[in-house]
C-alpha cells in the first residue's frame, strides 16, 4: 500500500514538473538556483563553455577550472568526464 502511494506521488510530480523527480540534481539544475552556490556554478559552467569554444580538450578545461578555483563537491579537480557532462 505504501509503495503504491509513493509511486503515485512520484508520477504526479513528474506530470506536474515534466522532469526528474528522484536522484541528485545535475550541475545545470543547480546552476538555475538563486542561491550563491547556484550563481557560482553558473559562472563555472560559463567559463567551461568559453574554454571549450577556445578549442581546449576536456582535460585542459578541467585544469583551467582548477586554476580558476572551481572544484567538485569533494574539493578535487574535475575529471574530463565531469567536464563533458557539465557541457552537455
């Protein structure tokens, strides 16, 4: 009974919002927030896109983001795959 109620609630929310209901928010979802963290993430994504337009590889973009002081949640340098997901 409880499982059916939870499933129904998730389905209603998906229909209402038209998107993801469960799981972690992506970088792009978090960059849309009006908080200081959201603004910081939006600036980081913009910097990554500028670097991509300059023709840098994903590894080079990750190194440049590190030089600019942008780190992941654990405080480590972004991996190239994280940069790829950020730019997608």
